[in-house]
């Protein structure tokens, strides 16, 4: 069965955070539901749809930025009480908007994640987790890394409190009271948790997770050890996952999986006979999807996916058809309704344009006055800087609530900017003087009109560490800019490990297949120890076999890249021969194959132009570092090494390393 969903934009609120929009329970089966949403202005708004128009049920006064919004109530009853987290305070509202709770927690920093279960409240700030029951402190835990989300298995089904923390260090921490029961390593930094089917699945223990690098998985949280049920790799290189919900949008009696990503992608997964997820529908919106819910909002009887986006749009993807089959009288009624709606929108647009013109003239007049005061307009920037393991690069995503004019990228360490298909901005490079002002890169991205999201891809060099800065300038007056800083770390292409022997006292043991990694660690630790006047003894033990092992690991990649480069160099000459001869029959099969795959080969080579140079650099560093540990400087032999690499043969390269 094909799934056709049509987009309907309902209204726009302020900038929204992750998980700040919910649908209130329906009064009857497939009846329209009210939507409640909280934004960065601190406003909680509840609205419903009547005759295609959004009608406000209640709206609170502005306040502190709302970080989370959850529904709660007495267990096993409709969850229709609204709870919001703003700063270090929890507030509760009825579905009519009456405030019944104001609870100031003892947290010293703002609440980032929240889960409600009956009278139990599970909260986390950046690193601190707290459990309250009837607003009284019960349990506490200090996490070793940033907590991105929190959830608890359904207590009415598993008959115990089982909170789960999603932590930035790629670990789900399952708690028992104030202690960690066990840890689960997942394939990326988990950003969102959700109960499978909304209730934990058949056992009540099934937990869905989404990661910042776009992976999705299902784990069963048992009392002894976790069971990994399935995992979806991000083969299409889509954005990170921000929100998950379960709802039967296909209408086959089985709940589907709804997923919202930070690149604006909305996905629907159905389950096959083996209970494995299968992608059934996807659609791209223009900005991050911060919340997603399945339900019925626009019209009775028509299911839909309701999402909120970063800039505050509440949008529906509905099963209601755009063109309906109807009788002559009804068709006339629909046409009249549409005409009235268009007329109303046109009138509202003209009014807004007139108001903008008035305010612009007012600002111009006041700016020419001798007593003029100009306030810097504030704007929100949503950014993410993450490592892509597959191609050893970093993704920098910048999202602004209004259109971006330009972004200036500055780095005090050498980095490469790579092409991104989704990026339509025009880039220009400025010359840099790295010796006098530590500028290795100055690049400006000029965005097209109405671009609110920019994705960049960079590749760093391990061992060279410093700071990358992004200066973001939106299309607002007066001109203003925000600066974001990102650390390029010494071992920037490495990931954290979770298997550490904690019984060491005053010492650390580092092991690696690659001597260059140990060399970088040695140099950085020595530099930092000298800076802080710490006495540090470094002992190292080099295994000669590791060098051959590393060269053998690099071999397939180097061989592939050299072959790709040679094929690309031959394409133009082969095309000339083809034009001259009129056919390719005279060519050997290998050359005919190159011509047939020419577009694909050139596209692949274009996407990774510096890949071969990077591999050359890794081998050169390995050569220098091998002899540096022996106290020998072999930099004069590097040109000879490069000659061997140009006419690459694995055995000749290994022999050169041994003989040098």
C-alpha cells in the first residue's frame, strides 16, 4: 500500500527546542486533537483546528526558554496534564491552561531533559540526573559525559523504576536508584530515546534510540543484560535524529515508526514479518524537525504526522487528499471556502507588508536623529559539529531562525573544506598569512535567499590542533553577527573508548597500531605538562611489526585511490580517441569500462580530491615518527619516499621503511 501524505502548515510560534510539542489525547476515536507547543520565548500555546483555521485554546505569558514539554497524569488514565521545563523550574498546566504546579528544583543549571511517570519526575541537566516523587528528592547521579535525553521504562508494566540516560559518549546508562545497573555502548552519540510502540513493546522493555550521526536502533532493557534487536545504519548520509514516535499512519493495525531528523527529513518505517523496519515514506522540510507526533489535527477521520520545526512552524503531513470527490453542490462549497481562505491570507499579507514598511520608515527616521539609539537584534543559532567515521571528516551544521546572509569560517590550524551536495552557498577564499596571525583558513559562504540552514564538511590533520570559528551573519537590520567556536583536537579523527582499566594510579598506558598516534600523544602530553609545570615521565615501547601492520592496513585504500586517480587522468584522452575513431570497439575492455563509468569516476574523485594526499601524508608521518623514536631525523629522505609512492608497490615501500 502506497503512503501519500499532503503538507499543511498550521501556525508558527517562536524557536523550539527538541521534544517541545505534543498532541493532547483525543476525546473519541479519530477525533481532532489539540496541539500544545512551548518555545524559546517561554510561551506555552495550545490550539486546535476549526474549518482550516488554528484556534487558540490557551496561551501563557512569555518567560524563560522552554527546554522540554511532556504530558502526564495518573497512571493508566489519559495523559492530558501538560508539564514544561524552563530554567530549573517545572510548571504544570491543565488542558484548559490553568497552572496547577510550580516546582523549583534544586538543580544549579538549566534542565535539558525530562520524563514524567505518574507522580515520578525524572530530570537531567547537562551532567546531573535527579529523580523526584511528589516533588521530593529521591535519587541522584552525576554522569561522566553530557546527558542528551532521559526516559523511564513504563512502571505499570515492568513494576519498577528503570531510568535510562542517553549520554554524549555513545553510552546508554541504565540506572537503579542512584547507581548504574549497566551501560550499553551504541554506534553513535544518542540524542533521543523513545518507548517502542509508545509502551515499550510486548515486554515493556523495548527502547528506541536515535543518534547524532543518523543511526536508529532498538534495544531490550532486561534486568541482567541488554538485547540488541535491530539497528538501521545511516547509508544515505541523512541528518541526526532529534525525535521519534510510534503511530499507525499506514492504517494496517500495526504502529509505524515516525522519525524526525536535523536536516529536515521526516521518515516513516513500517515493520515486516520479521519485525524489521522498512522505509515506507520520506519527505524533506526546510529545517530541523524538533518534535514529531502521530494523530489527527486537521480534520476528523484523517490521520496525520504533526511536526514542529526549529523556527517554530507546526506542520501536518496528512492523509486527507487535496482533491476530493464530491457532488456539484459540495464542490461549490469547497471552492467558496478556498476563495475565502485565499482572500483572508491575501488581506493578512497586505497588512503585514504595510506594517513592515511603516516600521522600516520609522527606523530610518529615528536612525538619522541625533538622539538615535540602535539595539542589536538577538537571533538564535542552532549548531552541531560531529565526526563522520566513514570518511574521516567533520560535519558543521549551522541553522538560524531567519535567513542567513553569509558565514565566515576561520581556522588557526590547516583544514580542508569538502564539497557538500546539499550546500548551494557560494564559497570564496581569502589569502592568509599563517606565520604572522595564525590564520590557515579564511573562507566566506554567501547564501542564497531564504537559506536558514548551512551544512559544511571539513577534514583536519591529526596532530595539528587549535580552534575553528564560524561568524554567522543573518539577513536582518542593523547588521549583527554571532561567533561559534569549535575545538580541533590533537587526535581529531579518533573516538573515545569505554574499556579502561580504572585501577591505574598516577599513570596511563596508551596502545595503538599506529606509531604516529603515540607520537602525537607524547608531544601533546609533554607540551601540556610543561605549560602546567607538571613533572611527567614518559616511557615508550615500539614494536617494529606495528609499522608493517599499519602499512598493510593503509594498502587497500592507497591502491584504490591510486587506481582511481590513474583512471580519471585517462578519461580525457580516451574521449578524444572515441571522437576521432567514432566508436570504442578498438579499445581493450579495461579502457572501455573506464569510458562507460567516466561520470561516476569523476564524481567520486571530485568528492575526495585530497584523499590521496592524505594517505601520502599518513605514510610520511609514519616514516618520520618511526625514526623519531630512535632519535634519527629522516626528513631528508622524504622526497625519495614520495617517489616510491608515485610508482607504488607495497613490497618496495615496506623494504624502504626497513632499509632507511
